[in-house]
């Protein structure tokens, strides 16, 4: 929030986008704990959990883009159409809004969180945002700084839809199990 009490905004694509404040991600910050379980990235409040692997290990940029588009297309069918998009400040990647105020999340990592939608998730940078969830919190997708996979929590029908799609490499995970996908290393 700005000193006037109004939400801060950032400009892009000829319009203003609302920035999220600490309250936007408080439900994640309160419920995620550093560790190897899915709850290191996703709050334990969903029907099902999964990891999505190899998002960047496709034979071509076209295949990666097709996979990302399909994932976003399926996610947009579940929950509200306005989303929160979070971009992790690693110092190396495309932050999208480098001058915007940042929020602390997970292990003290700094994110810019912006209210937008599926189109912006696909368009604002080459890779998907590091954190995405709809306004109604029907699901949550998070890619932690040091992981080569994404974690997802959501309703059973979403997981079934993703699992049946050959473009999405989804692996179901139990809340208390190690979420590290086979062949990957957690740091």
C-alpha cells in the first residue's frame, strides 16, 4: 500500500497493474515451511498436490511454449479469471517489474506480485511466473528459486485434467512425502 492507503500500481502494456501487498501472500507465508515436502511451496489446504517436471527440458522452444500454454489453458478453467502473478528476484532472471516494491516469501526470497491474468502469465516473460494463483485461491502453482520443477496444489478435477494431458509432466505427491521428483535434486 502506498502512504495514501491506495494499492500501488505498475505500468505495462499501456495500463496500470495492481501490486500485491503482504496480505496477498500471507496465506502462503503462514502455511509453508522450508523442507522437502510439497508444503515448502504450497499451503496444505488443497484436495491434491503434484509436481510438474521438465518444463524447461523440451526438445525445442516451441514444445516448451506449447506445454506452458496448455498448462495455463487448463488452469484458467479452474477458479477466478484474475490471478496473482509472482516474479522472484534472483538478480539474474527477468523480474518483469524491476523497480516495483517486493514482498518476502518462503526462505526470505523477494517477489514482485502483480494482479493480472493468464494472458500476462504467458506474455510478460519467456518463462511462466514463479508464483501463480487465482484471486479465489482455487489452486496455487509455485516454482521455488532452487528447484527445476513446479509445485501445484488444487482440486482433484484440475489434477485429473492435467494428468491426462501428454504435454504436462505431472506427478502426484502426498502432503507429507518428499516432493522432489525422481532424477532431481533439492537444494
